[in-house]
C-alpha cells in the first residue's frame, strides 16, 4: 500500500481564498500544504475576459499582509493585474502550493480526512476547501435549449468582443458579468439584454470596499438579532466605469426573459420571434464541491450547512471563499482575509470570534 503524504492542514485550491488561508497558516507556524488544479497561480482570474474590471481600487482589493500595488494603467485593476498580484503574493510569503494537483475526493478517517488527488493521497487533520465557483458554470433550463442552430456560450467561455463583431447577440443575466460584458459587446454587436427581473445598478459610490463594509455590518446586525441592510436591498450591479458609460449611452436597457429558444433565436412571451447569432448566458456559477460528495454533508438551501466556515456535519472540514455563506464578502479579495483569519484561528485552537450558523 502506498503511504499517504501528511500535513496538519490540507488546503484545496490555490486561488485568492486558498492564499489568504495560507498567509494565516504560515503566520501560525502550521504544517500545511495547498493543492491547486491550475498549472500557474491566479485561480479563476486567469480565465476571466481581458476587459473585466475589479469592483474597487487596488488598495481595497488586497489579501492580508501586502496590498495590491497601484495599477500601472491607473483605474481599477484588471483580471491580469489580479493574476500578477496573486503570483507575487504566493512567492512573497513562500506559500507551499503544489500544482497541478486535482483533488478528486475527500473521505473520513478516524484521525482526519483523506484527500485523494490525481497524483496521490494526502492525509490532513483538517481540510480547508477553497475551490471557488468558476469551474461550475450554471445555465438555467429553457425550453428548446438544445435546438438552436447558433452559438450558445457561458460567461466562462467569453474571451472578448472580437468574434461577435456585427452579430446579433442575446445576453442573459442581471448581474455584474452580464452588465460588464454587455457594456463592451454593445459597442461592436447588436445586443439584446434579457433579465428575469429589471436589472438594478448600485449607486455609483458603492464599490467593493463599500460592499465589504455593508456585508460586515449586516453580519454583526444578524448576530444580535437585527436585520441590517442587505447588499441586495440596494442593487446587484456595481457601476464600474464601463458600466456607467454603457448606462450613459442608453445601452443598459433590459427585456423580460424570452419564453423559449427556437432553431434560429428566441420566441418572446407574446409569440413573436427574434433571430440571433449567439446567446450568451451570464447566469452565474455554483460552488465547485464535487470532491466533497463522498462526505455526504448536510445541506441547507442547496449549500453545505456550516457554522462559520466549519461544515456542521464534518467539523474537520472548513469551506472558504464561496460566498457570503462562508463569511461576509468572502468571495472577494478584501473579504477573504477576515474569514481566513477566523478559520485558521479556529483550526489552531484559538478562535477569534463567535461564528454564524448557516442551517
Ligand atoms: P478561485 O479563484 O476559483 O480559485 C480556486 C482554485 O481552486 C483554482 O485555482 C482552481 O483551479 C482550484 N480548484 C478547483 N477545484 C479543485 C480541485 N478539485 N482540486 C484542486 N484544486 C481545485 N472579486 C474580487 O475580489 N473583487 C472584484 O472586484 C471582483 N470583481 C468581479 C467581477 C466580475 C464580473 C466577476 C465575474 C467576478 C468578480 N470577482 C471579484 C470574483 C472573483 O473573480 C472570484 O470570486 C474569485 O476568483 C474567487 O476566488 P477563490 O479563491 O474563492 O476561487
């Protein structure tokens, strides 16, 4: 039988959330390893379209310990800036990232968790899963989806406006990806934007830093039995400069969802049809948690039930970075830090604060 490699903490995923956990593990003197499926640093940012802009200036898009340097081009950082930052961050703190290693399954053992990968097995007393969402694109079901003659793509496939020059494109979705992609596609293609409910732009003053502050205030309010303002009470779309520009030229007009997809395009609810060359589904992602399925974790509202970041039915497992359910704004660079610090403190036996239960 092959011996397992061992570490006190095995972190699965080397994106921003995995690195934030790594920073605090390193600081705590923990014996740990980070296993990452990518062959280079940067996590999901490596795959984002070139014009994507972060929600906040560099100093508010930073992991613990070291701020993202101001961008050379001025303005909000791009996905490439985020990749550069995460690459340097990993080196700066000498984080023990092993790649490419894909974790296939996590299983229970008496004294910890067994992590099965495509290159061997690891045994961890604790596991922190930080695998993100990019790897599980979500497309809702609509009648006729398999019939269309034109192209269907998801945000995850989008790499820029060039292939759509002069085409008729239907963009589906009411979030940030849809708004940012629409903003640039509408300058080269005939775009139709469809959303399930009218899109809601956040006020111009709300950026990533303000979102983080709001999420934090709301969590504190919930902890003392008050409701607090939810971000979704204010809107869904951050008005980054390209989105403001599109708004100001009237390109951000949305139609209600179509009724079905036809061979040549879509049919609206009144029965009229519209042809298109492509449908672009900017309909989000789901947490990439396939590797955890052997654990049969208890679920709540489709998510793993947690207390803070600890899985309720497997206390040796923590989930970090997937969304507000794993810490306020924990899917952002600025938000990952606080939750990572609390997670590591709990694992190392000195919790910093009481945690919220998601059940
Ligand atoms: P990821 O970056 O996805 O990293 C997970 C890592 O785990 C990857 O390297 C992956 O390969 C690896 N992995 C996955 N499965 C396995 C496995 N089974 N075994 C081993 N490794 C595995 N965020 C911000 O902070 N600020 C912003 O301004 C911002 N703006 C955004 C704008 C738009 C339009 C969009 C779409 C997103 C934006 N985000 C922003 C969100 C951000 O892109 C992601 O939330 C972030 O990359 C998530 O980081 P993560 O570390 O949790 O996951």
